[in-house]
């Protein structure tokens, strides 16, 4: 009788090695992302004054003629321009940062899924930058006009401070950019089989309420118009996600 083959046992160190490898890959992606962000920030630093002028425009356009921003400390302008270069650097390095995210996720994907790297980078960057531009051109003018209108006839002079304004508009731009990543998040979740198109269609009424609540929180002013300006595109992105998931399921079945 032949002896039974001995199955080699996996040393405990091998299971730990996988975790260490993942952590090493994560660290490498973070380091590359930090280097790319630093380079893009250095480039944007030369144009920080011009960029800040553009960031002021949505508020200055609705303020009385001759209005301007103020600085209350000698270092405020310098710190503000550094923060402006960091904000602009995030958007400039967006495709590279998205690619680093893909490199970290790619080892757990199938072969045909790994070929979608450029598609992911393109749409992730497009939605992120597009969300920020949407907030800049459509939401901010309406919201800021409401704030300025509230002060009319009160005798209060509105003097926006550089650092405070930049902190506010930076959070809003980044938030709008992240919110517009909704289709990629839904499609990615459907790709791994966690959700299906039927689930998305049944949850449409609840998503509708959630989107209007989010729009009410994120929009600068409490006016209904600015809330609708944000809610309608988000609803459109959700419907686009349903179509994309339907196409993905149809392709899988084929």
C-alpha cells in the first residue's frame, strides 16, 4: 500500500507575510501619492495668488462694488496661499492619486477587471473635478447671494477674512467632489456582488429623501433653489448608476 501523501503545512509566518505585503503596498502607495501631491502643490504655489482670486469670485460677484477680503495678521496671507496651493494641488494630482488607489486595489481583482484601470482613473477624476466645478459655478453663487441679501438693511458691513473663507470653500469643493463619486462607489459595490439593480430600484424612494437631506446640509444657504441645484444632479448620478449596474449585470450574464 502506498503511503498517503503528506500535505505540507503552511507556516504561521506565511499568513502574516500576506498582511505585511498589503501594508507594504499601502505604504508605497501613500508615499507615491504624497510625492505626487507635493510636486503638484509646488507647481500650484507659483499661481496661488491667481487661484485665490478665482476662488473669491463667487462671493465678490454678489457683494457690493468695491468689496474686498481682509487679513488680520501678517502671516495670514502667506498661510492662505500655501493652503490654496495644497487645495489646487489635490485637483491637479487627482488622476495620479486615483491611479495609486487603483494600484492598491488591483491585486484583488480579476484579470479582465485589472484592464479597466484607465477607465476608473478617467471617470474618478472626471466626477471629482466635475463635482467641485459644479459647486463653484452653480451652488456657491446662489448660496453666497442669500448670505449677502440677509445683511442688506441691517447696517452690518460684511468683511470676509481670507483664511476663514478659504477654509469654508475648500471643505465645500472637496465635499462636492467626493459626493459626485457616487456612481463609481455604487458600480464598484455591484462589481463585487454586494448589491444588484433590483435593490437600487427598490431603494429609490429612500435615496430620494436622503439626497435632499444631504443637499440641505451641504448647500451654503437654506434657500430651496440651491438645494434643488445639488439634489437634481445627485439624482441623475444615481439613475446613471442604476443604468451602469444593469449594463454590468447584463454583461456578466452574457
